[in-house]
C-alpha cells in the first residue's frame, strides 16, 4: 500500500443531490469542514459545486484531505422556463452520473452520508446498501 493511499474505513463519501440553491453549497461546505476533522478523507459527490466554489472556498480551505467529484450537472431553477422533457432528461442524466460515481468510488469509502435531496437518491442509497456500505441519512 502506498503512503498516499487512504484506508476505506477512514474515509466517508457525502452524496448531495444538485439542487439549484447556493445555500445548499454553504451548508455542504460547513459539513465537509466538520467531517474533515473526524475522517482522514472526505469524498464529496455532487453537481454544480465547482461553479460555486469561490463562494464556499473559505469554509473548505480549512479542511484537510477533501476530494470533490462534481458530476457537472444540476437541476434548473424553478423560475427557469424550460420544457418538461429537458427537465426530465436532466434528472435522468443526474441519476446515471450519480450511479457511475457511486460505483467508481465504492472501494474508496466504507460510510456514505446522504445530505441534501435524499428522496432523489433512493436508488443510489439502495445500490450502496447492497454493496454493504454503511449508510447515514442526515
């Protein structure tokens, strides 16, 4: 095992559904800061955080060993007038990308914490439970 490799027991993955609210990113940054002092590594799996990283960089800057995996998508704003088919297609793409991320990082963590948008991630929660991961719903 290389010295930079983390043990999965000492890592936690935070799954946050990419809802279109900047407040969610501030809450996520505070949670990441707290958990980074408890776990050796924190893996954040969400969407749209990279676009808002300048707003929450102060909170995350004090965190150690944080890995952010941004799926690159988020739901459109409610005020945004877009066709229903576009909203449905975006939702399905988000689900597929979350599934891909969960399977990609499954060996990197033992505990998964679901933070914002939990009802939208039920399928991912079920898959991780079948993979015998510890699940925390917050």
